[in-house]
C-alpha cells in the first residue's frame, strides 16, 4: 500500500473537474494552471472523490448510473462500478477502503468496498442526499439531505443513523474544518451556511452568504471557509473566528464545486455557466486568470489531490 503523505518524484497537485455537459473530466496541472488531459467518463458526471493513499479517482455519473474509476498516473478510466440508482455525491473513508455514494433519487447512501466493488451496504437517509463528509477518524459519515433540510449523522461501522441535525433550507454541499470539530452545511435556498459542532451535533451558528450557495471548502488552518454562490456569481470568504463574511469575490457564471489548493494557496471554483474554473489567490482574495474546461463544469466534492502520488 502506498503511504498517505509521500510524494512521487516530480508529482504535482492536480484538480479534477467533472464536465456534465461533455461527459468528461478536465485534469488541471495546478503548478501550470492549465488543462493537461481530458478523460471521457460516463453520462452526466457530477461528483468527485480523490484518493488520499493511491493514484486513484472516483467520478459519479448521475445519468449513466455508474461510478468511473480513474488511474491518475495514466489519466484513464480503469473500471466502472454499476449503480442501481442515480449517484451524485461521493466521499472516501480516510483509509480509502470505502466509497460512499449518495443516490439522489432513491434517498439512500451506498457504502462500497473499493477493493471488492460488488461488496456494498446501504442505508436509507433523508430526501435527495447530496454532499457528504467523513469524520477524520472515519467513524462518522455526514450526509446533507437537500429536501429534508437536515444532515444525517451515520455510524460507519453499523451504517445506522445516529441523529439528524436540522439546518437551513435545502442543504447541498458539506465541508469540514481541518480539526474535525466543525461541519459546514451550505443551504441553497436559505442563502446561508450552518456551522455544526460535531461534538454536540448542534448548529452553533448560521452565517448569511450570497444568492443560492452551493458548496464550501476550508483553507489548511481552518481560519477561512469559502462558499460558492451559484446565482450570485461569487465566492463568500468567511472568517471562522468571528463567523462573518469578510469578502465577496466575483467569479465566472454559476460557480458550483470549490476546493482549496494547499500547495499554491489558491481557491479553484468550477463555473457551470462559463465552462471554466475560476482561480482566486487565497492570500489576497484577488482573481487570477480563469481556466477553460469542458461543458458545464460542476466538480461536486473536494476535487484537488493536495498530496499527489
């Protein structure tokens, strides 16, 4: 097994952007800020999950009813996992042994053994599950249920729901603080971010952002949260100490997926409306040149391999 934090000689961080309108994934070399490969995947790709321990990537194809497995060294699809449903959100366990798949239309989450993909467990969650986060120790799975207006907390050993946390209207994207003490639920119709204390499973604060927020990501030390606003064409920058928006940065049209590049201190935002990825300097909150991708870029999930193999 490859170690979690060792880099191969010459390896550079990449971003993997699902292009829902062109059934492809754009591979962006973050050192060069350009697309270096385009990989054909299944029909209408949405979600992204990047392995921590292996040169591997998982892509959910919502209308193809499958998950594509990509070898990130060769930038090619090596296998397809058939899903009896409509996969949207994806997340991996810390050891990469379990892939969690949110089935949007069937209101369930699949736990798939990545070593034996036919071995899978299922749990029924809320209505229209979307974004997911796994706790740092792997013991808890958090699922945003868009049409139930809650976040389900699931014990990963038993795959049983421990509790449900009521948040704002239509939660979609989820993110976690680097220390795992806080969970962030992005409320699309609530135009807000719910801050959840993971010890008490209670909402500790609600922060107003811009119009129709979609996804969130944290910087490395947890001092900032970045939220994409799909109808505000912007990114809200939140200071986590005082839980306030300190900047709103205009980006390309209909920003959806968002991830933080720990190596370059940049934020990358997939923009559905302009078929681009917007780039922001995290130190100055200034826009950098955008990167052209495929059609209808979504990149739902944390799509950057900050520790490449």
